[in-house]
C-alpha cells in the first residue's frame, strides 16, 4: 500500500492490567485514539454503572482525548447455543449495548459460539433465535453486536448473518484468529464479510498445526485461549508483523471495501503488555501515516 489511510487506532485497555483509569491513561500515553473496554463485571458491569458513573467515565474519556471504539461483552460457556442460559445472556448483552451508547459507541463485540456447518443442526436454530433478538434490539437503538471472526470460516459466518432478519448483528474482524485457528485467508475474509464489518482487531499469529476450532472455541474461556496462544501446540499469538497475517494486504483490503472504523490492538499474551501494545500502535502508524 503506497498511501496512508484515515482509520483511528484503538487498544483494548484492559490488557494493560491496571485499574480502569490507569488503563485509560496508558492508552493515551502510547498514542491511541480510542479504547475498547470489557463490560462484564467490576467497574464496567453495565448493571452496576449508574447514570452518574457513566457521565463521569464519558467525561474522563473526553478529557484524555479518547473515544470508545467498542465494548466487549462475552459471557463464556457455549456462547448463545444453550437455551437455558440465553435469557440472562441476552439481557446482559442488551445492557452492554445501552452502556456503549451512553459512552459514545454503537458497538458491542462478542463471541456467539461456533456456527454449525449444517444449517439443519438444532444448535443453528438456537443461535438464530438468540441473534435475531439481539439484532432487532441493536437495530432499534442504532447499534451493533459484532461477532468476532475465528471460530468458523468467513463464508459460513456470512451465510449465518445473511439468514438473520435485521443487520443489527455485524462483524468484529480479527485476522489472527483466522490464521491461527481456521486457516482462513484474512484478506479474502474481509471481502467475504465486507457488508458486515463494523470493528476490527490488529493481532498476529502463526499456526503450528491443524487445529479443531471446537478445541479452542467449543467452550469460551478467554484465559484458557490466551494460554493456548502463548505456548500451545496448535498456534501462537505474536506481535503484529511477526506472524502470518499479511498486514499490507489486510489494511489494503479494508480500505478497498470502504472500512472507516477503528483498528484496535488486541494483545492477549505475554508479560510486557505496555511495551507490546505500544509497539503494535507504532506498527499500525507506519502504514496509516504514510
């Protein structure tokens, strides 16, 4: 790519491992334009953060000159494939979207569970029902629930999204997950999912052997996945530019489809989060600011 591009750079602030405001301060110090925040529990529990707390957090973000690129709301287990759990998970997800909108973003990223290969699989219908409810709510509020790529090939995810009733379900595109787990081509994936991408991650990785996505995403446990990405036998997360993601082609593909959203750094491994994330921000700027 010979020209720069206009996209803002985000970081997942929780990766710094400090308290909320400390994480935000570090994001600003390393040159990020915005942050993605986890909205599960603690200070960012949507059910606990009252109106005053939301106003104060939004004001603090503005004081630092940061935007909220997205919230992340993952509730583990099988995603939305267990009808017995879907009631409370859907309600919590809706609360997370309300919080995102109050803080200035329209996007909540999530994992829904692996989309079955066969649309006749009973779990497919369970996912459709849950996602249709979420999509309708998001569309009514002018927002999106963005499914993270990786558990299934891009073409299967597109077919699933095409089957839903509204466009409130979208995509959080993570190129490294494709490289590490499904073996999908991220550049082709961008074109396949072009109508749905509303948020992206900048992350890199290598695939060491064939991986069964069920071994990674069958039960959603981010700490376990991070351990697998750091020293597992199947794949390894590495700093951007050191793995199998062709970032020149990836960024070019995003520009070719007219993507104008955030490029958000995700770093799930290692014991040097500040240095690693700062390095990733600098890596993106090498392309963006040409």
